[in-house]
C-alpha cells in the first residue's frame, strides 16, 4: 500500500464526496446539528470522515475542508488540540465507563481557549453501557454549543431517545467500482485477483479489504472460514474442532467476519436453504460475542459455544464434545 503521511488529515474518500457536500452545505447555512451520528458497517471510512469533519470545524482558515497547515490543524494532527476530545474504549474494558462519558461531556461544555467551537468524538457509541447512555442524553438534551460526533456500526441497538437527538449520517458500503478503483490506487503492486478476493471477504468494505491485503495469512484464513461455515451448517464438521482452527489473535476478526457472513447470507444464501431466523440470530450472537471476549472469558470457549449453538439451530446432528461455556441465551 502506498505510504500515508501521519502529518496530515485524512482526505475525503471518493464514495463520501456527496455526503461531505451535504455536511458542508448544512454548516454554511448554520443547520449542522450539535450531535452527529455516523452509522454504517465496519470498514467503510466513518472514522476518516469524522477526523476530517473535526478538522473542518476547528480549522482557522478553510470553511469547506481543513487547510492542514494552520495552528489548529497542526494541533489536531499532533493529537493535542485543546478544543478536541476523543473518547474510545480503554484497552481491557468491555464498556466505555460513565465517568469517561461525564468527563467528555464536561470538556465539551467548557469554553474553548480561543473562543471557538469545541468538538468531541465518541467511538464507538455502541460501547457505552446504560449509565453512559443516560449521561450522554443529558448533554444531548441541553446542547453546550459544541459538536458531538458519534460513531456506530449498530445504530438500531441504540436507544431511540439517543438516535432522535442526532442528525444521522449513513455510510453504506460503496459501489464495487469505486472501491475497486480506490484499492487499485492504494495497492498498485497487488493483483486484481487478490483485490477481488479481499473485497469478497470484506463484503465490499474498503478498509476491511485493506486488512486482508496487508495480511495474506489472514486472507487465507478467511477463505477457509467460508468453507468451514458451509461444512458446519451441513453438520459435516465438529464445532469444537472448527473453533480450534481460529487463532487466539484472530478471534475478534473472525467474529466480525461471521456477523457479516450471516448478514450476507440473509440476502444471498449461496444456494443453501438456511433458516433466515437462524442467520439473523447468528449475526446478533457474533456481535454479542465480540463484547463477551473483552471480559475475562476465554475467547476459545466463546467461539466453541457459539458454533455449537449454531449447529444445533440447524437441526443437524452435533458430533461435538460439550463446551464448558454456555452461551448466554444461545442462538
């Protein structure tokens, strides 16, 4: 992949240009909401957009983008802008804590050092617990004058009261032509065949495809996962043995892939008559498992329980050892 500079803000991606122009128009007309919810699948560029948007709002010179060279832009790029707050989940924690949310909201309400707008980015908003959501709702109900940018991959799992107080910007998977052209420019030394495989495995999400192209071993593993799923759903593979094929460093990637595979299979069953309710439950269970592995439960046990319950849901005979972990509620 072409080298990217860490000393500049990310560019607006080709498939986001129309959405970017909508945001610019709203900003010029003073109609940009105080809370923006950027929703869409993993890997479509929501974080790039959010960073560029923060740059545009904080820039001293360029109202349509971000100049990248003024003191404000340089501070943002360096990660030390006093008017910008980024809140993410701390490593090793399942949720974004209520204390962290309160601290972010308090910082957003404070007057900026230069009297300009303040911007906060919460990524991902899905990681908040109910207490954090309640704390955030207070800020949304009583805007401080700053702009709050929320990122979500599962907006429908958020409370309706939260969604209703945000301007929702939807980021769909780009068209294959746009993504293919972008990947070709970013990975000029890769083959067309590898790019096609990466896009298929990533379900068209450009930045997920980048992960596969950067890691050939991961791309090979995901190709095997696809074959493994069909064998499992036909009852031709032991779920425990299948779980053992997922490396400990691949668990989160596998679960994300599995959730996407289930969503795709709902619309494109690949010629196999799987129960739609099973596929929907499988996708949700894979998402829930991502959160579970961030606790003290062993990831391998989470995968075992998930795959065993999945096979049982198909009605196929399960020829597997009993997992020592009972999946919460099953599929």
